[in-house]
C-alpha cells in the first residue's frame, strides 16, 4: 500500500510516503530561503517521497522558533519559497508548507502566549496575549496563507501541534485565560476562517496536531478530535497526527508509537490522517496503511540520513519502483 498512489482533491501523490516538516534553522536572520533549502527538499523529491511538507515557516518575526527559521511574513519571501516549490514539483512530488507561530516557545525577544505560563528550561516567560495581539496573529496567518498560494504550494499545513501557539490555546495546561479564548477552539476557528478566506478550495488544507500530551490534564485523542471536528467543516482535508511538545516530559517512543493516536483521530474525525513516529521499516509503514491506522505515513529523521529511502527500499516490499531517469544506472 505504501507505494500506491493517493488522490486528494485533484492532487495525486505517487505514493503514501511523506516527508514531515522538519526545521533546519538554516535561513538568514530575515527568514529567506537559500541554496541549502533547494538541495535539501530537492533531494527528497528526487528520492521518491510523494508529499514533501516544508518545515515550520514563521508567520511573523516574533512567531519564529529561532532567528534562523524560514519566514513567510513578507511578500519578499515569495520568490525564494517559489524556488523550493519548483524544485519539488520538477522532481515529481506534491509540495506542502507548514506555517507556524511559535508562541511561548519562540526564542525571540518577546514571546507571547494565551497565558503567561513559562514553558520552562531556558525559555523566557511569555506575555499573555491581548485581543489586539490575537487579531494581529490571525491576520498574519491569513497573509501567510495568501503568500503560500502565490508561491505555488499545493498543500498548506497549519501547525497546531508541539506546544506552539495554536496548540497552547488548545491545551488546558497552557491556556488558563478567563475570557472567551479560554475555549482554545475559538482561536483555532478564527485562524482557519482567515486562512480559508484566501487559500483556494481546490488546494489541500492540513492541520498538524498533538493528539496526546503524556501528562494528566492535557489533551487526549478525543478532546483534540473534538477541536478538529469544530473546524473541519471550514475546509480541513487531512490531519497530520503527532504528539507531545507542550510540556517537558519523557516520551516512551518506539517504532510507530503514534500510529494508534492517528487511528483514533481518524476514527473520531472521519478525516484522512498522516501517521508516523520513529518509522524506519517500510514494512511497518505498509502495514500501518493496510490496517487502516493511517492513510499516509511520514518518515522524519530517517529521511535526514537517507534521502533515497523510498527508492532504495522498495524491494523490501517486493516493489519494482521507477527510478528517476538520471539515476537508472544506479538501480540494484
Ligand atoms: C530536526 C527536526 C526538526 C523538526 N521540525 C519540525 C517542524 O518544523 N514542524 C513539525 O511539525 N515537526 C517537526 N519535527 C517533528 C517531525 O516532523 C516528526 O514528527 C518527528 O521527527 C517524528 O518522526 P520521525 O520519528 O520519523 O523522525 C522535527 C523533527 C526533527 C528531527
């Protein structure tokens, strides 16, 4: 199943393998893409990955995780991003981008968050967002979505996971407001509405969420699915299921450790899902799809060490994959 194509809207992924967003912290301090990004994303596209989702790209300078994040807060970012899209397309993959505001996990000067609760470690204490801040951030998501469309991305992924701003609103552990935004789905709804006012209906809209926090009082697959269900009618096409990141806690990770979370979110939301986590064995990925735990599988760190994973290991599943023409003489 891993090597079967997958149709979503009018896009056909040539297989079910996804490169999930992975921050490379390799942009300059103004957030512009450079040659590293072209080689990095281009080689995974040549390597046969069906869908590439570009790393968390900041919707505002203060929304950066680090000062070396890629940025999409200004129209001048569009040409550099377009080059990434083009290299992905030229090599046969569908091009996605994750847009993010880092909230209290921003290492910039003045982090903001739903509540003034510190993430811990060497993170600064955030300032509680005013309603004006909320409005501005919603607008920055909207303008970023517009730019992502102009750059040519096929899929836009809202980063609603890992303890960044949207997730901070969703988790009772980081949202202790006493106004209407105490219901974290309100902020999510405003962000999704703003995005769908500019992101074309023909293109794919994804959301990444953490389906579990591994501590009492945090979100669960059920509560997070309820949050997704409250916005899915606005136009969410697929959910990218991850976990953790809002509270510093040790996670017992093993190959496929988040697949059951993906399955639960899939069941509760009735939306297609991407699942993964420490998957390096393509047989496990194939089985995850075959057993309906997820529709697409993401391969993160393994793709950092082996950009050609999908080409090199098709024969583990008895598949004869088509190599890029230039590389045919390298086929085993
Ligand atoms: C270097 C690195 C950077 C990451 N950056 C992001 C990111 O920008 N956005 C995100 O949602 N997840 C990020 N992640 C999480 C990955 O997308 C993925 O969910 C995680 O690594 C688990 O998959 P894996 O075990 O196959 O690596 C990052 C992971 C790594 C290793």
